[in-house]
């Protein structure tokens, strides 16, 4: 680990961190470049514990000791900058004092992720990174064995997703599904019962479904507003709904995920 102090946001060594509020540039640097950004010492610690490799770390002086402890024994550049330089560089106030440019791990196969799983959360086309991060946090906290995301679902390793998840995107095994109907075929071949959370006249109330839950379940959650696609619903074995009151027809997708995961979590 080499400590290098930088005094300018224009320093070429900091290219991975530059203009993080620019969505187009972020897409180039993170997914296409094989990187993602971890923010805060807690998130970095969870990423390291999951076996992820940092390319470099940017830290403010007051958090330097914590960063040195986390990176002990690793050959990783540790760039030290003032809060002003960090804010100019990224375009926002780096309140947690630490950013890490991390190498993206290769995603595993679906069959590897769901082998032996009793409860799997499937996120279809959820484009809000905050909702993706919150759903991962619910999955980690409520006992899901894995999370699967559709090809057009927001990136779980996007900086906001990672932050909202409190780093739990590194705890729960996850990967991307293929398109339907291939996705449904893979899940059925793995022995999972597909339960789609949706509004439907023939939907089974969640408590009724949970009372006689199948041994192994893939819980399908749809996009904000539109809900699950017709192809996802066609692949489902059961349509499940959360009974609502007060004239409210549904919950936010991350809240609905938490309710359904709590109800369906294996108790033994």
C-alpha cells in the first residue's frame, strides 16, 4: 500500500473518481470499464470481505488511519485529498470520507446462485438504484438466499445502490437472469416455484400463500409503476398479492419486497 497525497482534482491518477454526478461518464467508467465505486469504510470493508479487489482508494486525511487498517497488506494506491478536492473531483460532498474504485467480479451462472436456495428474490426491470439497494438490504436482513436481476434492471453495484444497501449487495449472492421465457425455464429447472407479486383478480393473498408455502420459492418483483411484465407473469406458478387498506393499492417495490420476504422466509 502506497500513500500518495494529491492536491488537484485534475490529477490524472484520480480519473476513476472524476465527475461521479455525470451519468454518461459513470456508465463508461463503471460497467464498461469493469469498475464500480464503493463509498465509506463500512462498504469497503464488506466488499473486501466478499473478495472484491480495489484498484485504488481515495480518502480524506481524517479517515486515513481507518483506510490504512482496511488495506493492510494490500498493494493498493491510497490517495489522500482534502474535502474540497474530493468535492470538486466528484461533484458532490463526500460525507463518508472514502471512495474506492473496485474491480467488478465476474458474475456467476444462475444455476450456481440458486443451487439449494429456498428463497430467491427476482427483480425485474427496476430502474431506480435506490429501490434496488433497499431490496438487497431487505434480502440480506430477511433471509433470502440469493437475488437475481433482469437484463434491464438497474446495476446493484452502482454507487447509490451499494450505499443504500449498506454494502449488503456484497453479502447476498446475485447475478443477472437471461430474458423470459429462458429465465423462467432456468428457475423451474432448478426446482423453484415462481411466485409473482402482482395485482390480479385471481391473486392469492400473501398470508394464505405463506401458510402453505412451497419448499423453494423465487419471488418475482416488478418495476415501479408498471409492475411485472406479461412474460414474467406467464412464467409464474402463482400470483400473490399483499392485501391493502385505506384505498392504497400497492407498496413501493422495496417495501413490498421486505413484507413478502418476511412472510415467506423459512422458519426452520
